[in-house]
């Protein structure tokens, strides 16, 4: 079976190499020529655990071919649309890539008599597949949905850093279909891909499948904003710790332990953008919810909160040397999109602090944002040398090994703000001015 993938970002490329590894012939299309050249040379355009060997195999066996032309999709039976859906200035979703790829696919459908199936995996607001993609495909190909070509909505739930693992073992598969033939074709692909052990399958219509993706991400983001709100309360109660609260409430099986790590707020390419799109979309329906808008407000406040703790700890930031450990929006990726760390650095610069940064993977991308306005360090210990404050912004494993002595020996004044809560508060004596998000009681004690 020959499968096309349009858009070779995280979702597209990870899906492509996993399918190629199971013996499917893959044709990848992306308009970014640089990306295509890198992929052809087996060089992943971004860091993702486990991607390297799979990409190598896919390209070297010839199972995956890629180009920047839709023409190469000729002869594919099924095409995944995995293009980006960024945010417009007003917070609503930018569907230009979805529309452009639907137009490109219509040209392929026009010359294909074998019932090609288009599967929309991009995260799109409810109504997009049925009211935007379908009419473009029909109008521009002159063919009919249901009889000449098929269409499904099939959102993905991959996390960066474990995208391969999530593709191989997803919690669920959601299929939005409005004709039997399309649904059967997609279910049959997944049945053969998962060799009989198909994950739980939820079948519904286009719009509900599209909404499920937003509802899923908003719920997870809500857990993060919720625990960050509880963390604020903990910070006001001497001796209390949000970690204990999260541990205890997480033991209630109705709540669950995951996504209750308090910190500097969620970032990345999905949560912030999807929340904004959901809020704007619900406005158009006259169905706004203070709960959903509150998730975003709380999140925005977290970066501000980190900066204000830093200001208090140093009694002002002007001229102070502040080291930032971690730039990526979470550990396990080099992605700095909407990273709280990048926001915190911007704020520190506004307050005229001198900023020194380190991240095991994300320095190059950060350099493109800040250039010479900040200093880049080769190691964590180099970063904190001579500094007045160290802020831990990403939960990389190597930062978890830092000890009180490391800060005392290297910093000008040993002060640590653990925004990710990865160090053990109890292991720090009052010789280090130590505070963590969600940790009550010590900030005034030192
Ligand atoms: C997310 C969804 O998990 C995934 O299903 C969807 O397809 C894409 O968006 P991802 O953006 O890769 O995946 O990251 P995720 O691991 O979900 O974390 C999102 C953000 O929330 C990160 O900034 C992370 O640090 C933060 N987070 C997560 C917390 O602050 N606390 C937590 O307990 C969990």
C-alpha cells in the first residue's frame, strides 16, 4: 500500500517513518526544500527521541521517498494531511496551509480513479474537514466525496519527545468519518498497522473528531493550570508543598497523577495554540466558558510569577547576573516554541538583568531569538559561575544532579529558583537561598 504524507513536521515525519518501518511505501511531501534535503540525507530536521534510526531505515531501504511536489503523490491510496495550523494575530486558527494542501490534493484526486482517501490529521477547529477541506477537494477535482474519493478526520495525540512511542502505542484512535467506505479503509489501515492489537477506537463524525482533539488538549492544560493555581496557595502556607498535594489528589483514580507537575506553565507548539483556537472558536459559537479562558490566563500568569519571585529574591533585577538552566519548553526536545523559558528571558532583559543560558539541546534555536543579547554557556556549571541567581526552567535529567555544593562553589551569591521543582528542597541548607514553585515557607526564612 502506498501512503502519502503532506507536511513533514513532528506528526508527519514521525507517522511516516513508523509506517515505513512496518513495510508501507511512503511518499512524503513538504514545501520546505531545506527540510526535504535533510530528510533525504537521513538527517532529522528536529530532535526527537528514536527518530534517527527509523528515518535511516526508511530512507536507506527506499521505503520512504520525499519531495516538495504534490505530483509525487500520484498512485497513493491514502494521504495523511499533517500540515501546520498556527495561530493568527487575533488568536484564531490559521488554516492557510490546510487550504493550500487541500488544493494540491484536489489536483491529485482529479487524475486518480482508485478512490483515494484523504485523512486530515492536522489539528483543526470543528467544521474544517466538512466545510472547508471537503468543498475544496470536490470543487477543484470535479469529483464527488463518497463515490470518487474518501475523507476522514483522524486527530493525533503525539507528544514531542515521545512521538515515536506514542505512534507505536497510542491510547486511542479517533476516526471521524461520514461515509462507510472511508471509515472502513482507515480502520483497515490501522488494523494492519497494529497487527490485530488495535488500540481502542472511537468512531464519530468529522466535527466531533476535530473537537475531541481540542477537548483533550484543553483538559490536560487545565490540569497544569489547576495545579499551578494550587501551587500559588501552597507558596503562601509555610511548610506546604504542592508536590505532596499533587501526590495525594493524584491517588484519587478520578483525578490521576499525570499532568499535575506544577511549574512555569505549559508551552510548546500545541497547548498554547490549541487553547487560543478553542477560545476563539467558542466565541464564534456564543459558547465561551470562563473555565477554558481561565486555563490560558493562569498559564500566562506563571511566567510573570517566576519573574516576580526572581525580583523579590534579588531585590531588583537591574545589572544582576541571572543564569537560566533549560530553554526547551519541556525536557526531551529542542523545541523552544512558546517556551516559558524564552518568555522569562525576555522579561529579565526588560528588567535589565544580565542573562546567561544553557540547554543540552535548544541553544542553537535560542541564539536565533536573542542573538548577542544574552550569553550562551557550554555546561550547566559554567552557566551559574559568578551569578546572583540560577533559575531552573526545564526538567532535564542533568539538572536534577546539581547539588548545594555546586551552587555554593560557583555562584557569586548562591540563590536558586527551581521553577520545575526538580531539586530536593530538603537537601538544601539555608546557605543557599532556595525557592521552588509551589513550595511554601522558605522564601522569607533565608
Ligand atoms: C501535547 C499533548 O500532550 C499531545 O497529546 C498533543 O498531541 C500535543 O500537545 P506536547 O506539546 O508534546 O504534547 O507536550 P506535553 O508533554 O503534553 O507538555 C505540554 C506542556 O505542559 C509542556 O510545557 C510541559 O512542561 C507542561 N506540563 C506538562 C506541565 O507544566 N506540567 C505537567 O504536569 C505536564
